[in-house]
């Protein structure tokens, strides 16, 4: 795997002038942030050696390099999911490559279902912890050059970045929630009892991504900031039929606030 990571990073470096400081992974319906990236250089996933292809509507499949908030960034406009049939090493491969491209921080976004009864559709939730119910992406042979065999996860989500995000949100009068994200395989949306279970075990919101990428980033000692847009509710009395199209639309409506928070955070990094 290490050889493939290095091969891919070397290819990208031969095509792109930007050396990114921050990596960004954009969730379902949240690809609009790339409009704010200046001096763009774009690579489609299909042109990059060893890269998977995004198969989900709302994930366009491009790496966008450029300037955002005064920082050099690389943004994934479209991520990969376990439910697409990829194994966990493929799902997290781009994060490994970002590390070899030079990123010092990783920003992650997703669309998720709120199980905290205090949440409303369209809320932003800063992730401060997670419960991973997907296969762990570090299973198998450990590569010491990437990280330790038993990485600590007590600070999976960087406390300084969380404090900075809350400061930026308060300054701009943006309401933010904070809580624990439960990562599941998907692709089904949850049953009412599954929603109830996720709440009982400590979750505030549930989705089908994020935790694998965060685990791999922390394995490589990359600080992580992550934020969820609550696109549906798994709260008794508020559960409704959910479609992927509705999730995308709600994500688009809330992403301007998310983009503002991320951009101003980068200015202060």
C-alpha cells in the first residue's frame, strides 16, 4: 500500500503546482464549498492512479487545489464509502495521499441524521467524538511509516480546532450544536429502533462516512476538525421517510454557514 500511496502522491505533484496545507473532505450535497476556492487546479479522480471512483449522486469526483481562507488547500469534491463496495483501505486511501502531499490539518464534513431530540433539520453539529460501527480501516498489517500499531483516539477531534470553530460561529451569529457522530455502513437509512439504539449508546447524529477517514488521519498524527449538517431526524415523533435527494437539498441550504466557519477558521490557523 505504501508504494501505491507514494506513486499517487508523486503523480499528483507532477500535475499540480499547489502544495496543500489543509485537506478538506466534502460530504453529500456539500460540494459547493469549492466555489470559494481561488486559483483552482483540478484533477478528476478517474485520471489519478490508484484512486477509486465516486459512484454516489452528490459526489462529483474531483480533487480541487487552490486557496481558501489564506491557506493552500486540497478539497475532495466527493468521498468514497464502504457501502459502494470499496474496502476500508480504498475508502481512506485519499487521506493517506493527502498526508504525503503535505497537509497539516484535515477538515471533514458530512450530512447526517440527528438522534439528539434538541436538534433540528439544518443544524450544524461540530463533532467532538465518534462511535465507529464500520470495519476499522487499520485492520491488517501495520506500516510503521504511516503510524503506530495502536494509535490513541482520545483526541480524535482536535480540541483547539473545535474551540476555534465555536469562536468563529459565535462571532457570525451562527448556531452550532456539538456532539458525537455514529458511523455506520449504510446504505439503508435507519429504522426507528436503530435510531433509538444509537441515542442510547451515546450518539447525537448518525451517518455513513467520516469515522474511517478520521481514524486514518489520527493514525498519521493529522489534527482533525469535522462538522455534520443535520439533514433528517431520527427522533421519536419526528421520523419521516427520507430520500437521498432531500438530504442533498438540505445540505446545500446549510453549507453556506459551514463554508463560512471553515474559511474563517483557516484564516486563523
